[in-house]
C-alpha cells in the first residue's frame, strides 16, 4: 500500500497596514489645507462690516502669515462691506505669500465711503469718495450678482456760497454740507446725506435782505449741488473757487484679478 503524499501547508498572506496620516484638529484649517501645507480660510458676510483686510482676518483665525493662504470670501445679497474712511479701501487682500489665492464671490455690495458735501463757508473742493476694492495678491472675483463701487464725491456749494452740497453715496454715506442760515424761511436747510447708491441733494441757505428804508426780510439763497452716485463725482456749480469731490475707484490692482463675472462696477478699474 502506497503512502498518501504530504501536501504543503497553506498560509494566509499578511496584508500591509496602510500608513494613515493623523491630522490634528486646528482652528481655521481644513484637512486639505493641512495636508497640502497651506491654510484654508473661509468667510461669509451676511450683514454690514467695514475695512475687510484678508490678511488680518486670516491671521485672526490662526494663520501664521507664512504658508500660502487659500481664502474664500462670500458676500451674500444682504452683505455690505464699506470703509470708515475715504482714504481706506473697503476690501483689501493685502500682500500675501507666494502661492496664495483669494476667491471672492460678491452678491451684495463692496463700496467706498461717501464724500462729505461742501460747507457753504469752506474753500477748496468737497470731499472725494473712497475706494472700494484693492487686490495685492492673485484674486478670482465673481461679481455677477453684486455691486463694487467707489464712494460718490461730495457736492459743490451754491454759486452764492450759502447752500451746502449734498453728501456722496457709499457705506457709510457722505454727510451733507452745512448751509448758511442767517434767518428762518420755510424750505431752507443743509445738504442731505447720500444713500448706499445715490448722492444726497444740496441744501439752500437764507440771508437777511433789504434795508432800513424799505424794510428787512429773509431771502432764500441758491441751492448747493447734489452729491455723486457710487463711483461718480458730485455736482459742480462752476465759476467759483470751490468744486465737487471726485468719485472713488471701484478696483485697484486689476492686473491681479481673474474675473469670472464683472457684474456691476461704478468707478475706475485699474
């Protein structure tokens, strides 16, 4: 009788254990951002705010300011970004490290501050409107449903130098200039403040007129010019030493921007 052949013993192969990367939780960082070595920052604006600096906002969220920044900012239809000063931008990317990119979707308003209307007794020009957006780093902008506009310039005073100019459009709005009110007559007053998109009307002053022989009376003076709408200069009287304020720029640093949709823009784009 022949012996049964001895078969080799079967062994189950060991499966390799995958080398999983543990990603610690960290404020403001997405998993993708940590793995790729950049910092992901996201902001959604639904109300009103002023002077948004992307670099500063990201650093407040934990960015170290050194690795590339991937910022995504959405301004919803109810959102407004303005500026507290006509000398400062409403939205500014600031300077960012190489490899950074800002993505902006604007469905609301990014506007400069409105310029103040000219006072009846002031010399020189009314206040100019402030700038809206500055891109100092590569930025992609979708403005299909939004408005980007410089602040409107303040309006000129009246030709008799008694009526104050209206304030320019923007956020915050430009206030109206003061009128000369030497006496009380119905319908006179200071220039009106602007609105978010439109300039305010000019004011009408009043003066004491007449003489002792014929009697004195209160007379209305000329009306100051209206403030400018977004991105536009205020109204100008001409023929005097004063003048309106210029409209603010809509966009500065356009060479750094890739436009998905330009949408509505008021003011210069350069």
